[in-house]
């Protein structure tokens, strides 16, 4: 019995020791946890709070609205519509076969292509699935409730006039930045600055709540162009009808307000749809500004004007063009017929190459170069349009008699349609050269006097006589006096001049008693038996000029008295 009691005490002592040991360990553990909690909540609190916020709080962009482009009468030409871009987080994307098939069908994709994009970018957290879809499409995708798919509100540019003003306006890219035309030229003015808002996201990247706006977006500015949408449509329709009728490869029409320098219309063919463009390329350039060509007989107007300016010539001065051809340094220059002895008016009425050449050769070689330079040839019009060409007017070439002669009637130099239109507008403005503007002006610019008013007015009367008594009867407009000049030149190519392709032009102004508009019609690559400017471009001029005058309520100056 005694032996048994000793054994019982020993066991009790052993268990008591174990109890205290376990208790001590637990106590130390609890104390350690308390100390750790104190350390985290006091000493590491700033760091931990920052880490928490960085994983939960996010700054997301608030898209800025790109400014509208409107015509001079506030008709919308370019507007931004709200759209959604859809992106995925490949690391958490989870869609069953049915959801994947539905998603692919809505976006006109294949389930395989979506799955390939996810697999290819499985180490990333952000991948665009598709950019800029209409809100109704985004709503259908939201209804699928697929984990790991997200939506980002953006804006997409829309052009109500489509191809009619495509070359003029240009277009924007997927990020709503201007890429061509006036969208590019005025990009900084049109585009806004995105804002930022603070949101709370869960571990899957979903926005749980929106807290506040860190800074508001700055909306883009609207842009009011000088363009008149009615005249733009009229010009485009006329050009589209004429190009196939006369087998032209391309063409341009410009309508310019003489009194302000504002462009009222500028169209090209072939055109494109800016709402469905595929990128950059030759078809997107504004040919009226970027392409150069040899102007042909439209340049004779400035050879004659320069001659009148010297005082050596009058409108009645006579030039002997017999026998219808002449040789200069072994090169033969011809007229279409033997016009005999003609005055300056008749030189333009009959479009005599010999008459223009003899006038230029009778004056100091530098004179014609100086005059053409003052008129703006050989340099940019400074219109600000992207990609504007300067043309070529090489001073050294004027030292050669044969080159001087050919340049007098429009060969050996190159111009843009805009340069040529501006030069004619300078004559129509009584010698004032005004800056070109694609933006509506509050007040007309003063302009720079580059021709004596008396000489410019003489030239206007000659242009009236050319349109009335020359070969340009198809350019006449009922109720208005018109002045203008035709031009026909061979189209130059890599192998030289193409004898079966022509540049066919007519440039004129009206009403002649008080010029308000200049219209230039230029068709390139015209081929076939009907190719002269009087046959091809003059009737188009009459259509566009006549319509524009009536749209603008410009009073007639040639009403028949009864």
C-alpha cells in the first residue's frame, strides 16, 4: 500500500510539470501575438495602410470629349459618340463553353481566337479584347456575367458627311487622336485631357465603388470651319459625276471666298469613307493640297498680267503668232492653229502658246520668275493643312529661253490646285493676296497688295472677255458675268508625257462686276476624244459656281433688261 502511494505522488508531480510547461508556451504565444498586433497597428500602420490602399484603391481615367467640328452654319461634320472598349484579365478570366460561344458571336469572333488571346497573354493582367464597340453591344456582353471581363468608356469619332468631306476632315485613330486632315492639324485644340477618379476594386479587379473625382476631365474645344456643307455637297456631287463621264483618274474642286480667303468647299475624287477607314495610304491624301501638276494654259493668265504690269504692254498690244509655230533653241512650239496677229485678249481667248512665249521672251527673264513668286508659286500657301506641297518654280530654269517660253504657257513648273486657286483669287481681289483659311473668320484679313489694282482690274476684264468670247461658253452662268480660263496639259509620268492622258482645268470668278467667289475645277488623267478644259471642266465650273452663288444669295450682275 505504501509503495502504491509513492507511485501516485510521482505521477501527479509529472503531470503538474507538463501543465506548467504547456501553459508557459501558450502564455508566451499569446504575449507574442499581442506584441505583434501592437507592432502592426502602431509602428507598421502607415506602411500597411499604404499597401492596402494600393491593392484596393485605384485611379482610373475619365475620358475627355473631343470637340465637335462644324461647318460655318453649325452643321456637324465630326462628332464623338460614347463607346466601350472591352478588356480581359487572362489570369482570372473564366467563361464556360456556352458563355465563350455567346461572347464570340456578339463580337463576330471565334471562340478559338478568344482562347488563343487568353493563352498567349496568360501572364498579363490587362489585354484588350476589342476596342470601341457601341454601348448596346457592351450591354449584351455584360449580361453574360463572365468573370474577368471589363469595360472601359471611351469616345469614337463619327463623320455624318461620310466621303463628301473625308479628305478635308481626315480621321482619328482608336485613341481618338487626329491622323489626317484637319483632325490632325487641329488635334491639340480638339482633343481634351482625360480626368482621374478614385475607385475601390476587389481582388478580381472589379470596381466595387467610386469614391471621388481626383480631377475632372478637360473637354476638347469645338472647331468651326469656313466650309459650307451645302457647297461642299454640291461640289462633290458635280465632281463625282464628271470624273467617270470624262474618264478621269482623279480630280479636285476648290471654292474660295475672294473677300476673306476662306475655303468654302474642297473635294477630291476618288474619296473614302472616314467612318470605315483601314489606315494610311495614297487614297487618304488631300490631292487639292498635296499633289502637284503642270498647270498648262491656266498659267498664261499670269504671263499676260506680268506683262501688263511692266507698262510695256496694253490690252491692245499686238503679237504676231504666224505661221502657228516657232523654234526656240531647236525646239518647236506650236499653236492649235495659225491665229495670225492677235492682241493680249485674243492670246488668252485662243490660248496661244506662241503669244505667251513671245511676251515672256520680250521681257527680262527674271521678270516672270519674280512675278510668279509674288503670286505665291513655288512656296506653300501657309494654309496649315498637313502635307501641303510647295510646287516647283526653279529660278535657274528661267535663264534658258526655251524653258522661259514653255513656263509662260504652263509647262516646266508645277503647282497645287490650292496655289492656283489662291493666285486667281488675288486677281479677283483687285491685287490683294489674302491668307488661306479653313476656319471661319470673325473678320476678313487685310491681305497684302502684290499687284497694282488697275492692272488686276484690267486682267479681270480680260478674263471676262475670255469666258464670254473665247472657247469657254460652257462656263457661263445665267444672270452672272463670269471671268475665267481653261487649261489642258499633258499628264507627266515616269517615262515622260503621256500623250493620251491630260490635266483638264477651268478656274474662274464671279460675279465679275464685284468678284466674290473663285472656283477651280481640275481633272487629272482625262483620256478619250473629249479632254480639253473647255469641254471637261468648264461645265462643272458652271454647275458649282452657279449653285454656290445662289446658296449664298449673291445678287446677279447680268440680268437681261425687258
